[in-house]
C-alpha cells in the first residue's frame, strides 16, 4: 500500500527520486574533489604554434597563464584527461608526439601537493602545486610549435 504525503502525492514519487539519485552516484558522476586518500590530477595538453590562428576556448585559462612566457600565435587544445591516483602511484598518458607523461603524487597536505613529473626523454622534475592552482610545463617540440601541459591536482 502506498502512503500519501502531506501534499497528497504518493511517497513513491519521493522514493523514485531518491533511487534515481543513488543510481547516478553509483554510476560515478564526476566530483570536484578526489576520494579520500586519492588525488585527481587533471592534465590538459595544448599545442602552441607560431602560425597565425586563434586561441582555442579549451586553452583559455592556460593562455592567461603563459601568454607572456611563450611566443605563439595560436593555441589549440589537443587532449584533456584526469587521473585518480594514490600517493606514490604512477599515472601515465601518451602525448600526441608519442612520448609518455608520467605523474606521481609524492605528498599531499592541507594546501599543497608535491608531484613527480616525467616527460619521457625531456623533463624530469618535482613540483609543488597549491590547492586550486595548476602548474604549466612546456615540454616537447611538436609539429611547428610546442606541446604545453597544464597539471591541476585536486584533493
């Protein structure tokens, strides 16, 4: 037997809404914060080129950070990916030039994270990134320009 709520609607409507919410959460809807004990690292790879062109809206935030440091006429988003990693767990992504980018969280505290970053054959460094910020790496020559990588950890 279904009971009616104070507004005369069946409680089944509320149960259905609750069930739908549980299903969405179980499907792994993206969250802004990583699971406890894990760090999400969002990686954005853009191509900065000398030939005239536009700034891809997907690289807009990156353009604001590198506009004075790199010389380029166009900036195009090539890929974007997020890795969910535990401390000392290595995550890797193949870059458009075939080389591998590896990221390993070394330490996470309240307001910063220490990441080991390795771009096969060119960059190997540890970087400390403050909460809500990103780090930019101009790593590899690619076609007529350079690959620019932005890493943004969330925890």
